[in-house]
């Protein structure tokens, strides 16, 4: 690549990073670089072109933001596939899937939703938003101005068992992770705070805690979630004031905490005045039990988003405060990011108020369930935890495989997974398991092929290890 373009780069005007970006873009447009072609690593191309790695990295970033290139962690940078047109009928909509640039690679790293029409709806709403009142595009956002958006959110969340809810209890956030961070900022008061999480838990809990200089400690769990006795012992020893948990869909195991266990956990938290932060971002179906906010209106905080129901691209989430704590939550949001941008808030209002959006949530859930069933059909002979209302599966590996070795072997077969180690605390022990996320950006056929590759690996471990 460097030898082909060196003379071309010299002829182009402007900064070097722009020249590199323009040259790559032109090569993609004229077919010199085909869809799926892998670009050289940053340092290698910089050496070939006799420029700095930072210059190449900046060019790659520009093209990735434009959608010309796509970067995959651990694999490299590739020429991205152009988006195909969306047809109107329901049967052809499933063809509008963002196929991976490399036809032999399927990422099962994080859930990716099927497009059942939400892309077209969002585009329509974006066009409407462009015509919003001019002063809304000139002024700072205000809480009063956002009241209609929060009312739309209250209506959107009406089916959730959250207890009494008004628009004053809600803060809009930039996705679920920002919601968790905002809630923790509203809660933590101690000089050296301690946050409790399940021994295996969503890594975002730990990352938010680390950003807030809080210590994270794991709590023992079983198939029903947190073990109440282990929770009480952890609170007594650590002095923790916050418990972060995901009772509806535990990430990564996909298990569920039934009402009786929630009540036992709540009893312990009340005894020691521990606030409960519930992450409800992975649930796609109907809630199976009241939330902690409904069960404990004074200590239950709730975080959810539209990332697993409509799209993660807008980065829209909702944090709900318990009774008497709304001002604390608002303060944390206002001090942290001053609220969502006015155009994004308007997009959110229009999207959540559109009756088509609710139907699309149902259709997304139904389509994602098809992928889960394909995975179960292929891998059901192994120790698999699954629910067709959850966008991932939990696979305990058979004798002969270790999680790290299995993920590497799967990667070599073009299938990217998350090891259980990624969900364990640094000083904790992870089970011999992997999480398999549903990728609705590929066809069911390609997804099934990936599952069959995994099944083949499971049936042929590199060695037998006694357990």
C-alpha cells in the first residue's frame, strides 16, 4: 500500500492526515480497496509512508467515523460494507442487516439488534427534528423545557413495575452506563466508599466505581442471584453503602432473581441502610417481579435504556430516583453533563411517543428470539443457560477446554466471544465459561454457521483435563 500511494500522497494538498484519508477514501471508491480488505497496522503503514503513526491513526479515525472503515478490537481495520437500501415489506426488512466486512467473521462479543424498521423511523424523526424551533437550537437545555420528554418516558416505562412514578423522578442519561455513573455520583458520600456487586457481574459497575475512586467488592451468588447471608457478611466487613445488581437479567449468566430472594436481599439492605442500584438494561421481555424501586421506594434506584429494545446508537438511557432523592439525581446530572442535547431530547420524545416504536420493540424481541433458538438447537447438548427474551447465552465449557483457550480457538474460527474472566473481579475466580451474544446484524444462516463452528470446537477439545 505504501509503495503504491507514496507519489499520490505527495501530489495532494493539505495536512498529511487528510492526504492519507483522502487517498484511502478514493481507493475504496474506485475499487482499488475492496469491501472487507484489511488495512495495514498503523505503525506499518506509517513506516511505509515515512510519516508518524499518529498521522495514520488520525486518518483511520476520520474514515472510521465516516463509515468508510471499520475497526475491530484484536483484528484490525477493514473497509466497511456500504449500507444497502431498506425495502418496505416485512419479509425483506431482515435483509437489511449490517453484515460484517469479513464474511468468515461473526462477532458475538456484544448484542446487536435486528433492524425491523427502527432505522427508517429514526431517520424520519431526525428529519423532523431538523425543523424544531430555532430558539431550541440556540439555548442551553433547561429542566422545565424537558418536561414533555420526561412525560413521554413515564409513558414508555408504564408497563414496568417501578412503583409510583412521575416525570420529576427521571433523569435522561447518555445510555445505561452513564445512568449508572450518574446514580453513583448522586449516592456516594463517603471519603472511601465501597460498592458491592455479584462475584460475576457487568463490568460497567466496576468501571464506574473506579472512576469515582470507590472500592468494589464481590458478593457470593447462586442460581437465584446474590446469596443474602454472603451479602450481610460483605456489608459488615466492608461498610459498603451501595449494592449494584441486575435481578431481571443477570449479566453474564442470564439468570433471574425471583421475588422471594429479592425480598431477602432487601431485608439485609434495609438493616444496614444500603442503597440498591438496579441495572435493567438487558431485559427485553416483560418484567417477572417488582423492581427494587417498587419494593423499596426509599432506597431503590433504577437504570434502563433503549439500547436493547430499539437501538444503542442514540445513547439514550433513563435513571429513576427513589422517593425523596430526585433532587440528588438531578444535581448529579446537571453538574456532570447538564442534560442531553436539545435535538437528542426531541428525537427521544418523538421516538418514544410514536406508536410504531412500541410495535418495533415487540418485533425486535421476536426476531432476536429466533437467533437464541438457533443457538440452543446447535449447542443444547452442552451446559447452556438461555432465555429467548435475553440477547445472550451463557455456556459452561466441557472438560478439556479452558475459557481463555476456547475464546482464542473460536477467534481463529472467526467467532468472537467474551470469556467469563471479563466479568469477574480482579482478585476473583471466574468459572470455566463464555458468554455468547446474539448478533442480529448477520443473517440467521450465518449465525447458525457460527454456532456450528462453536459446537465443533466443543466436541474436539485440545486436551482432557480432569475436574
